[in-house]
């Protein structure tokens, strides 16, 4: 008899009366929400062959079910069981499968489990098992798959494992094993995978000597994050090897000739390799990652590669003919953060070429942006040329069939107008051209790109008003910059009044009636099967933060260091999901809009260096998430509002100008005081590309950017604000 109650939304405790179903041969009660223990009454089901209680919410110790001698399959994975592994293989002479993974089991792993004559699969990963595994005799002849990963096991990997003649996969990752001798495993003809990554004290020995390795079938070897100091020589005796991961170790010197072969995956990243042993023009490697080493000289392109990552090395030149070849075979080429110089080699991109990601950022490349990257590469999704010395005009030759999602030209010397054919890139997600020499008016035509989320134009020579198309302003349902979550126009020559509809159009920054903003969860440029992470610098709290993984709820408006005038539009209060507002170093006048008090998630607000008058709205004191406030160098007066956040601000948030402003934290707390002149000196100017202090840290955000986001950022300390021809009173 079979009882199948899987995924039936059952709750509560499993009744002990289940033990009266003496004829049961199969019990399937997984994927429910039970509570409590697995009842010992199950020991009455002496005919039971299959017991499946995975994903059931059960806890406590697993009862010893020694009377169930006919069991063939036990699946208790993904619960909260505690205590020791209660199943001795010899108690169950027919047991073929044991899955106790992802629980809270502790104690040691009994070596008798590996001698059970019928057991085929043993899954004990993601528990709290500890101690060493003892050597054993009479190894099973049928055990094919062992997974002991993500425990706290120690000592040597038992050599007895190499006598499990049917073994197919051995997974030992995320433990504290200290030694493994790979030599004996070469005699196993059925073994295809050994995975022992994330064993930080592991010493892997074995040189293939005195072993007949001609018949081994190992296709995958993973020894990442093991602090290895040399390459395991046994690799040269693995003729079927297709997947090799030795990343994040301490291996030095040359990558030897014998490691290069036709394979599907090679990861030697995050080591200390200095040279490549041989030319790779006849090597076919599907995915190769040599990033974060110390490799130099000419870039060694394989003959055939799908995904190539050579970033963060010291490569100095690109062989033109090999570079051309990559456009014909590669899907992704990443040469970021090397020492490449000179012009980008000429190539030719055609419709059938597969290249989707090209990252040459962080080098010393010069010359023009090659027209073929924009005209012929119709499948190109990511173009990252950030941080080079490219100059000249951006060719206005973008094809109608443009598939670009990310264009990053930040920090070059590109001149002229923004190409109007960029409007053909209907899938464009992020555009960063900051820190160049573009001379143009506000690109109002970019507002029609419905996917555009990040727009960075800062520190160029854009000028004139920020205008809104008349048809858009008259039609409240029109979508204009509707998906933008970060807009940075700082450090240009924009002028005039801000049109109120500009802020009304930023719909992604508005919470709906349910408190949910209109945006996707992650910000990335999807290219094929890869998600290319968007990196952006955000000015916040008087410092630039390099956000390596942009959360989709990071909302920023930065219009600082321009010549905007007039009143701050009250419609900015509609952007209730904003985190950062910077309107400093302009010529805004009038009062601070009370509507700013509606920005319930604001963390940084900078209105300094304007011509604002009147009192500080009491509504600002109600902003419980506000961590940074700068209202200095205006003409504000009256008492500084009191509130939980305002009590944390120093006098620098208010000092400078602001004749008539009084109250804490200023020195004059009770009497009206006047400042007759701006006695404080201006902050020293800083230009894009000035030296910054880089500080690596983890930012765990509590109330901002969404609960639970952890961002890796680089703080780029700003020594002031560069404002072009900024005129103060």
C-alpha cells in the first residue's frame, strides 16, 4: 500500500496512529509544514520500503527505526533534525539511498555507512557533522555517490574511499579536511568528479607515479579555496579532464604546458601566476578564467573560447589578429584592469558574430571608440570602456538592431555630442558617460527609452535647460524616464528652472498604494545566460560610493554643481522611494518644500550652496531614515526643528550663511543671531579624476536600500565639489 500526501499543505504533528498502517510499503509526506518529531510509531511499519519526509518542517532526533529492515530509500532532507546519524547501514540490508542532507545533525560519520553492501547514494551534506572519518575495510561495491560537503569534518580524507570501485562522485567541499592523496583515486574507472573546495587547510598530494592512470575517467576536479601553494601534478594524468577549478589558492609561478588542453572549464583565478607556459593558438577552452593573477605581456587568446576572463592582471598588449578572432568565437571577453595601452585593435563585427560582452575598462587605451563596436556588433549587450584615455567623438553610427543594455564610457576624454542614434537602443538599461568632455544639451530624447534605469552624465559640458517634450507634459499617462532609478547630472552647465513634470515622470521612484515600487529586484544586464553586474559611483553624504552590486531599490537624484535656478519643484515629494537627493551648488531660491517630508526612505539630503530662504520645515524632522543633512550656505532663518534624527546632526549641517537660523546644534540656541557675511571659505575644488582614498568595506544596510541588502562598496572620499563658474551671493 502506498500513501502519498506530498505537497498537500498539511500542518501540525504527524499522528502516532500512522503506525497502525501495517501494510504500508511507501510513505510520501514531504513538502508539507509539519511540526514536532518524526513519531517512533513508524517502527511498526515493518513492510515499509520507501520513507520520504523531505521538506516537512520536522525537528528533534531521528528515531532508531531498526525494525524497518526492508527499507530501500530514506529521504529526510531539508528539515531540522538534530542528534547523531541514526542509521547504521548494516541494520538495513536492502538500503540503496540515504538522504539526510540540510539538517542539524551532529557527531561523527560512521565508517560502516561506506561498507553497506547495497547502498548506492549517501547524502549527508549541510549538517554539523564533525571529527575525522576512520579508514574502513570491506568497502561497498555499489556506492556511487557520496556528498559530505558543508560540514565540520577534519583530518585526512580516508584512502579507503579509493577502494569504492563503483564510486562516481565524491563531494567534500566546505569542511576542514587537512590532507588528500589523489594518487589512489586514479585507479577508479567509474569516478568522474572529486570536489574538495573550501577546505582552507587542505594539502593535496599525488604525482601520478606508480599508478596505472590510463583508464581513469575523472572529468571534474575542484580544489578552490584550499590555500594550495603548488599545482597538483596528478592533473597531468587526467586525460578526460573537462572541468578544473583551482581558484583562490596561493599558487605561484608559471602555468605549465601540461595544464593546457581542450576542456570545457578552467578556473585559475585569484592565484599568483606570472606567466603562461605555452602559446594557446591551438587550445579550445569553453570557459577560461585567469583573473586576479600577475600575468603580463601579450594577451594569450585561445583558438576557440566562449567566455574569457583575464581581468585584473598585468597584460600590456593585445595581438590584433587574435583579438579579431574573439569576435568570431567568443561570447564574453573581459580584459578589465590590466595595463593595456594604445588604440583598441581594429576588428570587424558581423551579424552572425556571437560577442555579447566586451569589457576593456580600467586600462590605458587611447584613440577613438571603434565604430565597428556600435555599427556591426548587433548582438553586443555590454560595452564597458570605463577608465581609459579614449578621445575624439562617439561615432553616430549605431544600428537599428541595437541590443545594447549597458554602455559605460565613464572617465575618458570623449568629446562632441551624444550620438542621437543611441535612441535606437530600446533595451538600454544603464548609460554612464560621466567624466568626459561631451558638449551638448540635455538629451531629452533618451526619455523615450523605457528600460533605462541608470543615467550618469556628470562632469561633462552639458548645458541649457532640462526640458520636457510638450506632448509628454500634457499627457499624464505618457512614460518619460519612467524606469530611471539613478539620474546623475552633476558638474555640468545645466540652467534654468526645473520643470515640475520632470519629477512626476520618475515612476520607478514612487511607492504604489501597497508600498511597493515599480522596479525589478536586481539591476543587471542580462546577456545570454550571464548577468553582468552594473557598477556605479553614487555621491552620498559628501563621498562617492562605488556600488559594485546595484540594488534595484537604490534611488538617487543628483543635480548638484549646475546653474539651476527658480524654486525646487514640490513634485519632488512624490518620489517617496528616494534615498539620495543632492541639489547643492546651484541657485535655487524660495523656501524648502514641505513636501520633502514625504520622502519616507531618504538617507542623504543636500541642499547646500543655494539661495533658499525661510524656515526649515518641521516635516523634515519626521524623516526617521535621514542620516545626512546639509543645508549650509543658504539664507535660512528661524529655529532649527527638533526631532530624533535632527538631534544627530552637527552644526556643519546648518552653518555658513543662514542668517537668522538658531537653535541646537548651533552655539546660539535661544537667541536670534545674524551672520553678516559668509566668513567660511569655500571648499577646495576637485576635478573628476583627482586622487581619492579607497576604503574597502561591507555596508550592511538596515533601513535603507531595502532590508537585507549587503553591498560591497568602495568609498571614494571627495575633497570638495567641482562646480563650473558657480556664482555665490
